[in-house]
C-alpha cells in the first residue's frame, strides 16, 4: 500500500529550508508498513499543485500535503483543495472556538486572519492542532485519504502523531495486502565495497528481502527491507537476513535500528556505571551536545569545558603553557592533556578531547585544514589519535564528533 | 528557466535520511536565477525512476539526479540512464586512472567494484569527483542538461560546486529569458499575522515581486522574490520591496539574506571588540556549537562550561550550593549565577547561561518540561528570563539556543 508526500513551499524549492517534514512523515508511515510512491516538493503555484496532487493520488492510497496552510496571501493550499475537490470554504466551529480561546489566553482578541484559519473546505473535516493555529484538513475520497498539514514542523508533527496516525493505521489494516518493514544495521571500520564483497549479492538473500548500503562519514549502514503478507512474516524475513549479516560481518556491527552512535555509547556507559566528560576546542560544544541528545544522559555525562581559546585551555583546563608553546594547540600532546585534565577536574571515568583546525582558515603546510587530534583518557592513561578530514568546516566538526564517540565505544569495550 | 531535482533512494523515502542534498542544490541553482519545477524523491525502483525522469525533463531545462551511483547492487541509476538514453556502459579512462591512484594512495589495489565505478553511460561524460569514487555523469540532450550525482553529501557538493556550477551558469546565460532572485529578511518579536497586517497585501507590492512568510520558533522570516529580465532589474525590484518593508516593520528586523542569527551576533561582537562565554546545562554544548559555527569566532567567543550535573555547576562554575538547594537548578537565581560566574571565570564582556528541563523526563507541576531559564550577564549586572517551550526535547534545546542568541543581540544593541 503506497503513500506520497506533497510538500508545498518556495522556501523548500530554493533551498532555504531543509525538508525535515517529509522524513518525519516517511518514518511514521513506513513504521505502519506503507511503502512510498514519491515525495514531491513544489513551489507555491496552484497549477503545479493541482497536477501534482492528481498524479500522486493516481499512484498512492494516501497523500499527505504539508505547507501553504498559513494565514497569509502566499498560502495556496486551501484554495487549491476547494478547486480540486469542489465545495467551498466554511467555518469549522470546533476550530473557531479553540482559536478564540487560544487568542484569549494570550490576552488578544481573535483577528481576521485568525478567523480565516478556522475556515476549511466543506468536503473535508478538521484534525485538531493543539500547538498552533492551522488545523489539519482531511479528505476521504474513493477509499483514499488526502491530508493537508501546516508546514511548521512542530504543528505538523502534533497533528500527524496525535490525530492522523490512528486513522492511517486503521486504513492500512482495512485495505492493505502486504507489509513492508525495515531494519538498519550500523557498521564502522570497513569500506562499503569490502562490506559488499563479504556479504555477497542478492542471489544469497532470503526471497522477499532487499539490502541497501548507506555510506556516510566513517561508517556504512546496511538497511534490510522485507515485504510480506503480514508483520510477523516480514519480521521473520528480517531476522533471517540479519543473522546472515552477523555471521559474515558481525565484527564491524556497532548498532541496530534507529539507534544513534551516542545512544549506543550512552547505554554501554550507563549499564557499566561509567561517567564521561569532554574538553572541546574546534567542535565548540558539539560533542557535549551529542551526548546530551539522549534523555537520561545525566546518568553518565557530567559536563565539559569548551576550551576554544588558548587562555581557557591554559587557565581553566590546566593544559601546560609549555605544551601549547612547544607543540601547538592542535597536537597529540595538547589533546592528551585536555582529555586527562578534564577527567581529573570533573572526576569522571573517561575524558574525551577534540582539538583541530576546522577551517576554512588556520591551516598550515604541516597542519592543513582538517587536521584533528582526539584524546581519550581513563583514570590511568591517555592516548590521542590524529585524523585528516577535509576542507569543509561543518563536515570536519561533525566527523570529529563521530570519531570521538567511536573511539570511546572501542575504549569501553576493551575494558 | 526551470530545473528539477530527482533524489533516488529508499533511505530518504522511509525517512531514515533527511534530504539535505536537494536544499544544497536548490540554493545554488536559485542563486544563478533558475526557478524550480519540482524536487522529487523516489524509491530505488527503475520503473518509477524512468517515468519520473521523463516527467521532470518534460517540464525543466535542467534535471539533477542524486543517489544510486554507488558500487553495490542496490544502485540503479546508471542502468536506468543507459536504458533511457541508449548506448551502453563504457570505461571512462580518466576516472579509472584517478581511481587506481586513489586506491594506491590507500595501499590497496583497485577492486572490481572500484573498476565498476569508472564505468559511465557511453552517451554521457564524467565530471570529476575528488572526494570519493563515483564520478558525476552529465548528458546534454535537446538543449537540456541531465546530471547524475552520488548521494553522499560531500561528494555531491564537490561535483556540483567545482564541476557543474560553471556549466549551469553558462547554460543559463545562453538560454534564459528571465531571472528569479530572492532576499530574506529575518524578524523577531512579532507574530506572522500581525506582521502581515503591518505590511499589507500583494496589491501594494511592486509588480514582479512576491512576499512569503516563513514562521519558525520565535521568529518570522520574510522572503522577497522578484522575476525580471535581468539580474540588475531583479535586484532593483528587491530593493524597492525591501525599503517598503523597512518603512513598515523596520524595528522587528534583525538580519538580511542567509545570515544566521549567530553570524549577525558574531559580527556585532567582533566590530565592537566584545567577548562572550557560555554556561550550559540542558543544551549540553549546543550554544557553544552555535557560536563556533562561524569561522573566525575565536575573535569573540572564548569558550564555556557544560555544567550538565549539579556537581559541575557547584564545583567548576561556582554556583552556590545554597542557591541550587533553595531554588533548584532550573531557576532564575541559578541562571543568573551561571551567567555571572562564567563571564568572571573566563574574563569576558558577556556571559550567557541556559538551564532548563528539556524533557521528556524531569518535569514537575511547578516546572513542567519545556521550562527554561536563560541568563545574560555583562561585567556589571546579570538578569534571567523564563521561557515555557513545549514537550519536544530536541526542539526545546534548539529554541533555548535561539532565544539566548536573540537576548544577547538585544543586550549588545542596548549598549
């Protein structure tokens, strides 16, 4: 059973906003067992929107539209929907009374644009939005569902999760004849091509399964897909394929499912009662931010020092001035002192440090942009590792964080 | 002149990966003056890909395909392109010799999948990829350009920026009859609907311009669009519209163009010779990461303390234990001490602090999830502001960072 996403908005078309909405919706819909026909992003142009809506409806059972539901003149979605499905805009009384109290609670009287938000196409019904002003708009047509949502991510998420998900689930159970499921396996320390040679081609896979390779900086994820008549059968196929991969490439696997590397590491630290602190220079707090992505991270993450200037490295982090003068701030010796000192200062089992030249400025022949030293300390010893990433500041910072997390996973697993 | 992006990959369709490639390409193409027909994302299915490629070619002068060029069996793009344009796969000798030395520099002999990467459709030509193994593949057909790129963002970016951009620019200059340009204006402190009432409807705009409203957490961006016969004329229209907006809503404007709030703030600090340090609890380093997004931030950002645990707040940041015991770690008093102490410890002109309950756990009736205190200190005084965000951990952390940056902009501008 197929679904599609139609995203409306010039801001996406010109690259001003990254389309995180499509990914969020896709994640939920594939969790239910749906497969995708197309995610389509178009400008705020009614004629393009109409023909695109027709095309997606012709090829999918559910079409989810996001964007263009706001209160200003550039929001075209409602007009197009009335044109497409017939009828006219009418006041939805539930929405109106909710909006009146929404404005009231902000000590304001409902405005004209506020009232316009309560108007929906007469052939649709409203789905509640309790985090903003534009309701979701749902059409049922020919055993298909067409849902229009506001483009603001938090509002879209609220309506999909709380209002639409049960409807979509019910629709799937009523009409679907097959289920699609996925499992992702994260590997590190092996190239995509070598991994493919280890695992072998699709002629060896269980029938009904697929395997995709998703390389990214420093790791390759494998995604198993399975299509079957039921959830149970799909899960069995996935398990079978998973065990094949474990038998052939098990030693490169570090995580299963949607787990991020920081959550895998967090679980290891927590279950062993271990703590960590960080000392960051070029990543400026990103490593700490990664650790604290996980709720419950206070069980193992105590904090850190963002030692961006050398003053802070010397005065707060107690890196010896002689070390920095002799070897430089981006050096094995500085990385080691940073990692060791932070674990001592913060009294943690491990200290992780990052110091590097993120770029675009600051590179030299000897230490070009992309040179990063990462230090790992436990209570007894400390070691640092050098990496040469690339020229992209933001990518260099991301890679440094991933590598630091990987190094600590290795270190903890050695224990 | 229109372009489209066709993204191929199950990982995007099931929401495992957010489509940042489309945004990157869109940003560059609209910079050249192109407008968009459609960004389309489809699964790894040859039949869907073929019909989608046809549809996009029928409606655009340039189609950029990303994904499906890797070395494994799930990569369908080359096969589809040969099917579509005719010919067969042939070795590109330039790419092959580059790949041989690429493997050699890693002390490995080129593998079979390595050689497969050097095969391109006979009717295309290769565009160099110097950060990975899959070259770009360019077809010229009927005065249209069709470009296939690897999906790995760094590789896609390299080929587009270094190899394709001059070709696309040339194509545009040769064939286009109109130019589209944009300018974004960022506002804070006013609702979308109130801003729309201040500025008025499209009947007041210069002919050829459009205005879009892009609300997000705590701010509304306005995007002026202009279509004209030349870049000069488009710029004039944008200036005219910009001046209208300044005259009507100037006091809410904080930035123009693609400038992020951190770069606007960075420029203000730098030009005034001022410095800042941060003390973060629930954001765990994200505020420091935001400051250090900007290259050159060392001129004004010295560093910070990630005081995630109360131990670190008390021992390292010198927040009084009595304050935390009496008022709690998430309180006005703690936020003030954090901001004041970090600016003293790090000897900076300003200290910014964030302490809050990001969620999903840790909320109480009195201090529900989403409660955040942000402290701002200069060398003389400190003040803290309370916010009640929502239930989403990651959104709460992002909003806290944005608010902290906004508060500091206000503070510096008061001086």
